[in-house]
């Protein structure tokens, strides 16, 4: 099953005012040129180089309509020293991560086995790592240098489920979380306050 709309033509034009995407080429007489197929969002990106979290600039169908129906999207990730891309999943797309510069620690949790397995790897410049669709994964920059990476997804909208924000930022009943994690309520309150 595909995670994106299948294109019946070479490309399609996104019509975001509609609830569906068009699988038709642009109407006759509509002026299309190379600009339609060019995304310039990654030019001159200003990032916070001192933050605790990675800076992610997505290039998906919402900001680059030419991707509509093509089944792909991308993101530029910049990891300041000591920063993390928190444990998360992409429910509608597989991700490949290409290291442009620096060294990055990555982790992937396989949940298809009775006891979940953690796979970790240290990635260097020009390495590529794959995170299969729906599996929890994370990245951390343990170096003193900024790391730049480029992610590609097998979906125009791969989705993002941040585990910290999902579990501790939506006011789940504290009893559910204290029993699930077997910790006192004070721990859950501290974690929840950080996600507010």
C-alpha cells in the first residue's frame, strides 16, 4: 500500500483549496515553468546553533506543491553541538538520512519482535541511514561541531509523532502515565510541564 496518492500523469498540480488532490496536468493555457518544480526554502537558512533540539526545515507538499502525488518529501536538519532530535515516528513514510557534514549518533527501535530491539550507529559525512516507516527513532549530536543532514521521505506527508510531546503534552490522565512508567506522579508532572 502506498503512503501517497499515485500519479496517473508525469506530475500533477496541487489544489489545496480542494479536499482532494488533482491527478490531472495543469489546465490548457496555464503557465507553468521551471519555478513550479523548484523549491528554494533551504537557501540561506538561519538556525539556532545553541539550542537543545535539532533544527528541522521540512520541504513537503505544503510548501512545495510540485511534490503533490509524487510520493516524496525532504527536510534539512541542523544539529547544534549537544542537540537531539527527540524519539519520534513517521507513520506514513520511510526516512533516509544523509550526513552532509559532521558525526551523528542515531538510534532505531524495531518493534516487530517480541522484545523490542535498539539499533544504534555512529554516522559520518556521506553516510546514509534508513528509518523504516512507523518505527521509533532518534538522533543526537554528541560532538562539539554542528552536524548537517538531509532527510528524504517516501511520502509527500510522512507525518511526525513526537513521543515526548504526544505522551506528556496532551494531558493524559496522570494515573495512566504513572502506572505505565511505574514512576511517582511528581516525575510525570515534571515531564508534562516541560512539554507545555
